């Protein structure tokens, strides 16, 4: 199954940019992320599906060389303007995660709340591409949604054979969403060593730190 990419881009533009985005998100305490990358000697970071752009900005402020991709042209325009205003080193491009070019290499990759908003086979393709652009031994920070709650289940939606939901109407109109079980996430991360797998108690969101294995470790 393949997403209607323009349809999905339009959804996220409505979601993030119906009102001016909250740039103060970049001012939060991101030391847990910055310090980990610094300990690793990270220089280059790819932010996949950056959305509002606050993680890209926070990392660029901390001195990392950031490349950021998103399905939304409006998101890219916003991040480029923000980076120019602050004179930050951020390259931002329109690119769906499942079409990520594999001709560059990065020290670290972030994919936060991205792979659960596409069909399963697309998420698997995106992960193959993420692995291809991450240097051996490099770090991946993966964020995945928790299980559906009663509000999710009550919202009008259809379920595709691969378990992907598509919502209809209201503020979620046309949004794709799929709940990945913990075991599916571990399978998705073939070729990685999972170093941390945490679940947020209040909503079940997962945060995973994983390291790309060297060839001889596969």
C-alpha cells in the first residue's frame, strides 16, 4: 500500500500551521538529547519528518550540522526561514521519509512520530533508508505512538489490512496512523542494537535509542 503523499502533506500542514507554530518548543530543556549526541562525538544529524522544526533548531543552536526532511513544503519553508533568522546551519528539504535518498551518511538520525503515520510497508522502506544513511555505530532516536485510546477508537476511521487506520472528518481528516506493537518495533529495527526502550506511562508512547550495527555484527 502507498500513501497519497500530497493528501498527507496537506493534513500535516493543517495540523501544524493552521495557526502560527509555537517556536518556544525549541527553548525547552533538550540537554538529554544534546548531551547524548555530544558524548557520541556526533557532528551531523538527520531529522526525519521534522514537523514544526523545534528539534532541528535546538540541535543547530547546540552546534550540530542538521539536515531536515519533511513531506510538507510549508514545513520546509517555515524551517528555512527560522534557520535564516537565527543564522543556523540547517539544510531543509521536501522529502517523504519513505523516499529518503541514500547518497549521504549521518552520525545520527531522529525519526519522532513519523513511521506510525504511513502504511506498514512504507515504514519498513523508510527504516531501510534510514539505516542506509546512518554510519556504522551511529545512533537512531525513534519515537512511536502508544496504543489507541477511547477517543481514537470513537473517531470515524477505516482500518486497512496491514492494520493502518485512516481517520475521516474533523481535525484528523485523512490522517494515517498505525499502532506498532513493541515486538513489531524490535523487528523494524533489524540491523540495530537497541540500547534503550522506554514506555511513557501516561500514554504508552515509546522512545527507542538504537545503534546501527557494524557489518560483522549483523
